[in-house]
C-alpha cells in the first residue's frame, strides 16, 4: 500500500509539473532579451555586459547603470550549447524548473511538517494558484528557476533541522544552493 501511495504521489506531482510546463507559452521577451545578450556575450568571449536606464525602472527609481546576476544567463548559455540557438531553447530551463517544482516543493514541505496531506495541499495551493502560475512560473525571466531554488532551500533546511547529528556536508550543500539563489535574482 505504501509503495502505491508513493507512486501515486510521485506520478501526480510529476503530471502537475508537466501540465504547468506545457502551459508555458510566453512569447514576450521582457528581460529575457537582456539575459540572452549576456549569454551570447559570455559564450563569444565579449565579457559581461552592463546596461543603463533612466528614472522610473523597477530596479531603481532614480535609474543608473546595472549588472544582471549571472546564473540565468549561464543557464541560457548551457541551453544553447545543448539544444541550439533558438527562442524555444531558452525556455528549456524554465520548462524543467516547472516540471521539478511540485515534487521538490512537496519534499521540502513534507520534511518540514512531517505530514503528506499538508505537504500535498500546500504544494497544490501554491503551484496551482493562478497569479503564481502566470506571473512567476510562466514568466520569461528567472522566476521559475528562482522558486525551484527556494524550494531546494526549504528541503535542505528541513533536512538539517531534522538530523540529530549536524553534518558539515548538508551545511555546505545548503551554502552552495544559497549562493546559487543569490546569483539568480537580485532581490
């Protein structure tokens, strides 16, 4: 019975991730164009570009010169090298993040609360919440990857908290994931 329950949970969460990823059809470039330029610049050995903007932008009210965080452009460069240099190739890391998110979020929440029913309910409420789906998981920006990394942090923190013996390995892994989070989004 337990084996069937695990298979049902795993299959359901994977299916939700696949359907969420399948609904991803953003065609607007928004900030994606900047990340694409950075990825191309890195791959072609042209350095790491900066950009300037006037007053009133989201990053800073007074405007200025900006440097984007490197993780998302690096993921785009990896996507390009693995699958080609096309718009849909840029979306691969967002699609994979959408597929993995329900399962990883469930694991983190289950580790934190020790109850499958609560972990499933919170995972479904979050992942299926329409504004979250559209504005975070469906954006042509690093948000889906960022949320996946935060889910990994929840899982790692819960594992460290539950361990009776504090292992340096778990703390180092958490530190690495936190560095990756910091390099993904500037917030």
